[in-house]
C-alpha cells in the first residue's frame, strides 16, 4: 500500500516537473531578464516590480540582479511562513535568473546601441522588452512550477482578507512604481503598457501560444 502511494506521488511529481515544463520555465525567466535589459536600454519604463528594483539598485550602487535576489529572499521568507503551496522550482528560477539575466544581457546590449539612443530606437527597445516580458511571463505561468515571491504576496493578502485581488495588486504596483521613480528609475510608456496591457494580453498568449506548446494535444 505504502509502495503504491509512493509510486503515485512520484508519478505526479514527474508529471509536473517534466523536461518540457522545466525547460520552458528556465527559458521563460531568462527571456524575462532579456526584457528587463531592453527596458534599461530603452529608458521608457519597465514593469512595476522591475521599476522598483531598478530604482533601488541604482540608488544603493548594487547590480539589479543582486538587489532583486535579496528582496526576493526577504519576500520568500514571508511566503514560506504564510503559504508554501504557491512555491516550487519556478519560484527559485524566477528569484535569481530574471535579475542576473538582466545584468548579463544589459551588459551585452550596452555596446550594441548608442549611449543616448533617439526616441524611435528607445521606443523599439521598449516594445521589444514588453514582448519579451509578456511571452516569458506566459510560458512561466503556464508551466505552473511555482509563483515568484512578488506574485505570491499579491495573492496572500486577498486570500486572507476581504481586499479584492485587483485592488491589492494595483496598490502594490503603484507603490513599486512610486518608490522606483523616487529612486531614479525611468517611468513611461513601458510602465503603462505592462501595467494595463498584461491583464488583457497574458490570457491570450497563455491559450494560443504557451499551452499548445507545453501541453500539445495527443493525436
């Protein structure tokens, strides 16, 4: 009996952490890091959480990846005590690979573009950053291997209070953007697109792009 239960548990774990889903998650968080690197070069704003971390990291003289890892660890500790069910391998991947990928690709992009790019190039870089963030986020979410600490916090309060998720998430995002802006991070069209475009666009990408690739229908 115990052996059959153990085998069933192993099959569930192996099914969840399939090579396809793990590879998709790892690629997704790296692509999201590329998006942040493009946001930095475009200097027209980033998603709220990246805006916070870009501002604070520049203010204290620390790399984006290092600071984001520290903040993620702090948030993770809170989540571990509150609700571990939202955590998984994807949590760890997001915690570290997004930030450090942004550092690496930011350094790569530096010599490729002018130090002060014109508005058309900045807009193009920002839109490419948005595309990377949305596509990466879609595969990350669809792989379903654990939430990022910031996303976990977004669900913890609504799950334990009467505060609606949307109200709490908007509040968190506004705080992130405000603190990032006060610390010197750029806020602009990239921030607006990520703030208002993620909700409508992400479900479409999930259904039409990520799910068919990660969970192809058997013929």
